[in-house]
C-alpha cells in the first residue's frame, strides 16, 4: 500500500513532499542514570522519572530531586518513557522547558533533536503514534521499549519551516484548550 508523502490537511504556503525518515536520522538517543541513593524531597535539580510525563505529553513534577552536580538536560530536548507504568505511556514524550534544571533518571530516554527538527513538532509526531511503541514493547509484566526500536520509529518529515508552522499552530491550540479547561474549572467552582 502506497502512503502519501503529504498530509491531507496542510498550510497552503507549503508544497514540498514530506520525507519518510527514522528517528535516529534526526536525533540522538541517550539513557538516563541511576540516582536512587541521591533522591530528596527538595533539591537543586528535578529528577525526570517514569511519572514525569502525563497522558497529554506534558511534563509534570516528579517531586523527586537531587543536589549532586551531574549532567543536566538542555531546553528543547525530548524525554521519553521507556517502561510502561500505565497503559499508553510507553514511548510518550515531553519537551524540556529550560536549561540546567532537570536530570534524567533510568528507564527514561533523552531524545536530542538536531538543528533541522522542531522539538515540539517531533514530540507531537511521537505522541500521536503510541501504537508503534506499544507494539514494539517487550516484557511479560511491564512493557519496555529498547533503544533500537525507538531509533527505528519511522514517520513523515517536512522541511523545518513547515514544522515550525505546525508546531506554532498546535501550541496555540493547546494554549487555548488549557485556558478553556481552567475557565470551566473556575465556573464549576463558582
């Protein structure tokens, strides 16, 4: 079956076909470290754990910290859940919002996009293809995804300018949804 190289819906100012690529062609993969003996309730660096990403691909506080000087994650890096703690979370990603604040724990991967990739666009592509990661997970009690299977993930990839436009649009939609959700919660409280 031949797959189209352009999406059904598209911004009108873009005409170039999208390329089918693998994740390893546009990013570098790194594993997290083991910091179990260093974990505190408060500290200088927040630990990115299996509980740091929610079902919407948002970064949430793990309430686990370390003070030891270690390598931190850079802004716009993606973090990916490698071990399924809840159905649908394996392979889920979130984007790191700032430098020198977060440290990567074990069973979570760092996906560092190259300069031709918009982080938010890449995170959205990965998060909307969770079936791939669930299908490629291994394990009897808890599913885990391996580095080779993460790197083999294939998707259609537009030029950077189009990625930015898509990411900007999706960011605006997400912001609008968050504002409406908050408004709804306030109205329910009232």
